[in-house]
């Protein structure tokens, strides 16, 4: 059950993290070596995201905040 929370958190989401509150994520393409890339890799799997990013780079997708977006459904 999701409940309101106030206070500090001390988490860094990496591959292997067990998500409990989301089952999909809409986001843009982040820099391939960023912590945000690690976050999406935790949800989707590192190999899958590396393949998706290789495709995006080969097809000249735009990265950063004003780039192309993706809907991630594990």
C-alpha cells in the first residue's frame, strides 16, 4: 500500500532493485553513462536498455531534456 511520506530518503536505484510502486515509466533518453540511465536500467534490465540506446544512437534519436521520449513497459 502506498502511503504519504515526508522526510529524507537514502536510496540509489540500480539494476537488481525491486520496484514496488510502479509498473511502467515514461521518460526521455538520458545520457548513456548517467545515473538516470542506471534508473531506467533497473526497471528494464541493463542489456535491454543498452540495446535500446544503441538503436536510438544509430537512428539519431535526440537525448537530454528536450529529446525523444520513451515509454518503458517491463
